[in-house]
């Protein structure tokens, strides 16, 4: 997901995050519909016609309390949009570690909305989690300026770089040429070109997006759990029917607010799938499948258990950032990662 936002543009354009969020919901709706139809068909006589199957599904989905899923649907859609904003401005490892604040927000909303009581050990773990997130935000020693591209030459604090071989000189020259783009002699729009081909991370925006996304994640997750486990309102609504309802209502804010209102003009100009390649599609599909799996975990366990079971994702994110993005593991990130892994044991 992080690489899809910083990789070289496809056809000179980056994909619109609003389209990714919308496709995410379309894929989740398709999966949920398929599983819901299979679930309903297993409870009907084998000779039942297709019209009966679809009529039963429609009745189950559009019940009197289905509107309750519209609230977490809007919250989840906004959360997904903020996730894309966050990963566009934070390193993948930093984002993954900081995003664990959703454990704290989920626990707080669980206590307030579900009346759930937590053990002293879990409260201590949550306090340590907040401290750990604060540690990872402490600025580490600034890395020397990167002179592997033209932008680095503008930094007056950059250390003097002198190529010591023909290979280094050739590499530096290629990097410099790659940073030049066709523009008029007045350099109109050169800032846009630089930002497009050399995206700059803004930690402040990324951190703010993560914090708000964590709040929305906690609220939406607890509300969804409350509706999912409330068998008095609609005892016949299965997990997959609830997922269909959630994905269906998520389509409207994703389409009208994101695709049409936010990026409608640019999408009409460049196309809905502008900037898409296999990397973007992989990120969208994995995000969609992750959402379906999370709903299953919430149904059979609870939100807090789901969040405490994300230890492996933290390790994979840190290791993946080191391998693919040459991420330098600072002492802050190391302490925070180990801290969180010890809390979830």
C-alpha cells in the first residue's frame, strides 16, 4: 500500500485514492454477496429456484434494522481514505506501528459502548502502548541529505559528494537526468513535476491522519460488533448478510463524496483507472480481503482480541520496509516494536 503511493507514476499519473477506496468496497461487496448466497442456499431445498434465493437474500439484507450499518459504513469509508493519506506521508513501518493506537481507542469505546470491563493487565498494556507510540514519534538523528537526485543538490546542508569511480559518476548522472522533465523555458509547473516523481513525506499530516483513523476505527469497529452480536433485532442476519449491508452502504460515501465530489473533475479528465498497475490492484485486493477477515474475527471473538492479534503484521511491515524501501530502523522504532510485541503476549 505504501509503495503504491510512492512508486514511479504510471503513464505520468498517480492513481486517485478515492477510486481505490470505492473498488475496495466493490470487491468486499462481491465477496460478501457470494458467501451470503452460498449460506442461504444451504438452508433452502435443493429444488428452490434462483428467484427464491435472491428474494430471500434481498429480504435478509434490507430488513428494518439494516440502516444501522450505514453509520459504521461511513466511518469505515472515511477511515480507509485517511489510511491512504497516512501511508502517503509516513514510512510503512512507522505507519504500522503508530496505527496500533487503534487498540487503545477500541478498548475505550468498548468500555463506553459495550460496558466491557478490562483486566488490570490489559489496562497496563494499553498505557504502555500509548507510551510506545509516543516514543516512536521522537525525532531521530537526521539522515544526511540525499544527493542521488537533483533535489538533493539544493540542500545547503548536504555534505559534499564526490564520485570516486566511473560507475558512481554514471549513476549520479543518470539520477540527475531522471529528475528533469519536459517543461517550458519558464519552468511552469516544475514543482508539480518534482512532487509527482519525487514524493515528499509529510510526517505531521501522516500522523494526524493516523490518529483520526484510529479514532474512527475504534468507534466503527465497536459499533459494528454491537450490531453484529445483537440477535434481538434481527436474529436471522448472518455474518455475511451483515457484511453485505456494510459494504452496500459504504458504496454511497465512497462514490458520491470521494469519486464524484473530491476527484470527479480529474477522473473525468484522466480516467477512472489512471495510474493503475498490478501493484495498485494488489493493494486494493489485499485491503478488501483484510476487511472481510476482520469482520469474521469480530464475529467470533471481539475487537480487542482482533487488534491484539496483529503482532505478525508489525514484524512483516518493519522487515518489508527494510528490504524494499531501505528503511533505517531507528532505536525508537526498535523499542516501540519490541514493546508492542511484548504487550500482546
